[in-house]
C-alpha cells in the first residue's frame, strides 16, 4: 500500500514536471495567439481562425530556422504575397504539409527571432514592424503559429483558394464526395418520383 502511494506521488510529480517543461514553448504560442487576436479586436477586425495546414507549415519552417542556431535577421526569411520565403527546401515543406502551391501564393510568412521568446518582445516585434500591416488587414483571416527555440513563425492565410493553404488531395476528395452525394440525392429523387 505504501509503495502504491509512493509511486502515485512520484507519478503526480512527474506529470507536473512534464507540464512545467512543456509549457514554455506552448506558452509562447498561446500568449501570441491571444495577443494577436486582442490586437485584431482593437483594430475592429475578426479573430484569426486556426488554420491547421498553416500551423503545420509554420512548424516546419521554425524547424528549419532553428538549425541556424543563433538569432539572425528574421525579416530575411519572411515572405510577402506572391513571393517565397528564403527558407531551405520551402517547396518540400509545403508538400510535407499537403499544401498545394497555388493555395499558398497569397499567404504570408512572418518569422521573428527573440531570445527565449519573451512574449512582450515577440508581440512588439509583430505589431511595431513592417509585419503590422499584415495583421491590420481583413483579407488575412486564418493563421498558424509555431515556435522552436528562439524562433517564432506566424503564417497568415486568406479565406480564398489562393491563400487558404488547402491541399489538393482533400479538395478533390471534397468535390468527389459532393458529386457522389448529388448523384445519390438525384437517384433517390428519381426513385421516389417513379
Ligand atoms: C476571439 O478570441 C478570444 C480569445 O482569444 C475570445 O475570447 C473571443 O470570444 C473571440 N471572439 C470571437 C468573436 O470569436
Ligand atoms: C537568405 O538567407 C541567408 C541566411 O540564411 C542570407 O545569407 C541570404 O542573403 C538570404 N537571401 C535572400 C535572397 O534573402
Ligand atoms: C539580411 O539581413 C541583413 C542584416 O540586416 C542585411 O544586411 C541583409 O541585407 C539581408 N539580406 C537580404 C538578402 O535581405
Ligand atoms: C525582434 O526583436 C529582437 C530583439 O530581441 C531584434 O533583434 C529583432 O531584430 C526583432 N525583429 C525580428 C523580425 O525578429
Ligand atoms: C489599420 O488599417 C486602417 C486602414 O485599413 C488604418 O486606417 C489604420 O490606421 C491602421 N491601423 C494601424 C494601427 O496600423
Ligand atoms: C483584399 O483583397 C482584395 C482582393 O484581392 C483586394 O482588392 C484588396 O485591396 C485587399 N484589401 C487589403 C486591405 O489589402
Ligand atoms: C472571407 O473573409 C472576409 C473578411 O473577413 C469576409 O467578409 C468574407 O465573407 C469571407 N468569405 C468567406 C467565403 O468566408
């Protein structure tokens, strides 16, 4: 019984410790989400919605930038609509996230590098720089956020087909599912009419 109690205590300690460790990276992202959406509300714009493909891409890019080790000028690795960011193997990263090139052209990639990702510095890096004009633009409706070490990456997308980061495969699946449902519906209609 005592052993059981002891292992229970150890287990609880372990879980608390794990959470303590995992918090920091997650925390930085959560702070930024809340801060960016607060910023959007202050500009009378809608919250960013979570775009999971954009988040996947942000995560892959953060992984690439992490390899640089030290912080360097992050603006060098950003992208504006219609341009590709200066990130190693960018096309491969798109592919890994099942994003079709043509659905990414209007998206933008905004990395910053801040020692220990201090939330206040990160936030002001986004809102007090050349990046601010993208945050203050109602055309960007979705976002994905990821971080690795000192790098934070925000990927913004639109709700149009040229910037929603959707993948070809899922789009085709949706269309064929739609056709299938339509055929089924028409079939049922014909059966009930005759
Ligand atoms: C926007 O996001 C905040 C949290 O970040 C939430 O409290 C609020 O309800 C959201 N607003 C809308 C309109 O979804
Ligand atoms: C791309 O980034 C590297 C540093 O990683 C830099 O040396 C190079 O000048 C950059 N190229 C462009 C076109 O921004
Ligand atoms: C990258 O950033 C450095 C430091 O600000 C700058 O001198 C350089 O011109 C940038 N490179 C490119 C290609 O933009
Ligand atoms: C962000 O803040 C750091 C200071 O911590 C600064 O060196 C850097 O140039 C800023 N901008 C970006 C895009 O990271
Ligand atoms: C945001 O954009 C609007 C115009 O679209 C402009 O009037 C306003 O000053 C901008 N605000 C900031 C903080 O950039
Ligand atoms: C939003 O996108 C439309 C269509 O591409 C464009 O005409 C408009 O100028 C954009 N608005 C802003 C604030 O960038
Ligand atoms: C796209 O976003 C704009 C601005 O938030 C909104 O007015 C429009 O209805 C949205 N369109 C779709 C198809 O969701």
